[in-house]
């Protein structure tokens, strides 16, 4: 057993992995925050069938959901700087750090999945609330932002939680695609020095498992609080 696994090697590498957790968590939540904004725009364009934007959203969602995240990482790393340079003449590849392209790739990816979650959640909102909003003079956008979306968000919480957990786990590809030294990047860097892979992977597995549990618990608490507020409103 000692030949393949050593406890002291795990104890040695674990603090180093913990020292890169902030990178993994930072990529996850920065991508998630940007992705939500994009997802709302995509969902709105499809719900209200906005010309051109609706067709673009359909293609965008199909492409992002139908291609591997690793491919999208490579596109953002190698193709995006060239596209920006051809439009603006600015070589962002030399200005922006690699982690920026990683965050963009993950944000664009999760936006496609979240937009479909939001779009399907709209079906769970009573259509009478749309009509009530229009009768008091609200526009479609006002109705969506003030009345519909808060309810959609509560309905979509389980799906959002699952996708955030998946996003966290997908960040393990950031090192291989862009060389970002996150938790998995530290596993590889440590293995190149010590030739001990198993201990690093076990340590990374523990960290990812704990983070996913924290995400799940956090959304469970949020869901309960939102349901509690809704029940109080009904009683009143």
C-alpha cells in the first residue's frame, strides 16, 4: 500500500491544494455571475421572441450545449483574442491574463444551460400574473423584472444549484486548457516535482466534494428562506 499511497504525501500536498482553492472558487463564481446576466438576456429574447435575438439565442444555446467545454476553452483562448484584434486592433492576448479567457469560456457555457432553466421555469408562473402586470400599466420588461423573474428564480433554484456544482467541477479543465494554476493545476505541478499523483488527486477530490456540499447546502437554505417568505405572504 505504501508504494502506491502514502499518508505523509497527502498531508504534505493538501495545504498546497488549499492554497489554490481561491483560484478555483474565483473562476467558478465570477463565471457564474457573468453567466446569469447573459442567461437572462438569452431567456428574455426567447420568451418574448425578439426578432434576430431569438434566432441567435436558439443557435447559441444549441452550440454551447452541443459542444464540449474543453473545445470552448480552446476557442476562447486561441480564437477570441484574434476576433477582438480584428475588430478593435487591440491585442488582448498580451494584455489580459489567461484566467480572463477561462472565465469568459465558463460564463458563456453556463449561460446556455441557465437560460433554458429560466425559460422552462417561466412556465411554472401563472399566466394571470402577466395579465395583471399589464393591467396596471407595466411593460413586458417591467413585468418580467419585478414580478416574473423573482418567482422564476425560486423555481429554478434546484437547476441553478446543479449547474453551479457542475461548473465548479468543470474548472478542473482550466489547467490543461490554459495553464491556470488552480487546485487541479497544483496537483499536476506537485506531481511533476514528487512523482506522487494519487495523493494529489485524493486531496483534490476531498476539496471538490466539500465545495459541492457547501453549494448544495447554501442553495437549500436559500430555497427554504424564499419558500418561508412566500408562505408568510400567502398567510397575510
